[in-house]
């Protein structure tokens, strides 16, 4: 099976996300899949998609992922000039 992280590191964002969605369809419970998707979206400036994935991850495993979600939320607020 191709490794989504490999595709992401090679710059194939869509392929990485597509593979992660396929993995998530078979294994919906692990929070790290949603967290990884959130991180990929965040690093590529897709903040709203990032936040959606972090919210799903938090609902599955709150303490470990909350900091990443908060960082992403702050970034969106800065981008929209809600905070300096």
C-alpha cells in the first residue's frame, strides 16, 4: 500500500489526502489520521479544512491534539485579522 506521508513529502497533497481518506474509510477510529490530515492542510494554508480535521481528531482523543488545533485556529484568526 502506498504511504500517504511519502506522497505529501513529495508535494502530492491531493494524492496524500486521497489515500488518507481511503485509510480512514476502513479505520475511522484512530485520531492520528484526522490529525495528520489537519496538519497537512494547515501546512498548505487550508486552515478551514485543517480545523475541521483537528475537531474530528479532538473528539476522538482530546488531550493530545488540542494544542495543534489551537495553533491552527490562532493562525486563521491572524489571517483574517481577528487578532494581531
